[in-house]
C-alpha cells in the first residue's frame, strides 16, 4: 500500500508540472499574439516610409543612412529611376498627404502622383533618362508653377516633375540624375501650411499613372566610416 501511494504521489507531481508548463506556454503565446493582432487589425495601409523606418537597423557599431534606389526595369544592372529631391514623402498637412492615391477635394478624386519633400530653390534631378517632351504649367492661368515631362520610349515609361523652374528645353536629351531645374516654392499658391514638395508622376506605355514608390524605393544602407588616423 505504501509503495502504491508513493507512486501515485509521484504521478500527481508529474501531472502538475506538465500542467504548469502548458499554462506558461499558453501565456507566452498570448503575449506574443496580442501585438500581432493589433497589427493585423490596424490601418490597412502603412506607408513605405513607415515600413522602412520600422526595419531600420539599431546596431551601435554601425552607422546607417536612408537612401532611395530606383528599379532596374530593363535588367541591365543599372537603376532606371531616381528620387528627384532625395528627400522623403510628404506627410499629412492641412492640404492632405503625398501618398499615391490619397484623397483630394473631399474624396472626389485621388492623388495621381507621389510628393517628395523639397527645399525651396533646391536643385532637382531627372527621375528618368530620356528626352524632354514637354514643359507646361501645373495650373491653368498660373505661369509660375511649371512641370517638365521626360519620355523614355525604350523603357516605355515617362515622368513628370511638377513645381520646377526648368533649366532644360523641349527636345533635349537628359540622363538619370542630371540636374533639370530648381524647386519653385508653393507658399504663394498654398498659404498656411502645405509642405514644399515635388509632385512626381510616373506614366506607363498606356499613359496610366502608377505609384512612383513601386519603382523608387527607400531602404537603409550602411555608411562607410573613415578609420581613425
């Protein structure tokens, strides 16, 4: 009888230990799942900039910088697109935000480009190689705010850079990253809080506008640190 009681006690202890392990595992899974559920149930659209920022390396031994890289659509090993300002995407201000497809005019239309932040008077570069096919006005009756259109028939893409004082002419060949003008501030047109920016439109061979962040993406890259001495 005494031997049987001892064996029963040992079995009971094992069952209690196993139950404790299961409870700890469940608690740990719930703790991990909670933030995951929050992410799933959060905003449906997360900007590319926020995703990149979330993935920024945090190693104290290495410096990093945010850079914009263009897609290589013709597979020749070279980028075919560039950020015309080198800055980030315009965040929400009193006039809206700079994301592609963002609502405009109370939701009656959608934003057909991507707004890259610019400093008034800064040099702007060609977002694509090709020929300048048009220099026009951004708004009817406004002779101050202009755009430059560059077409690349070989790639089957075109680009329009808005809010620029052009330093190129129609028919001129330009290459990717070449200076094409300077940014014209938007303060007079949109007083009271619009962020100065360049409105960039990328058009495909059918003339449809596409999200520029599909071909111009941001990522963190290590900075080469100079050695002491």
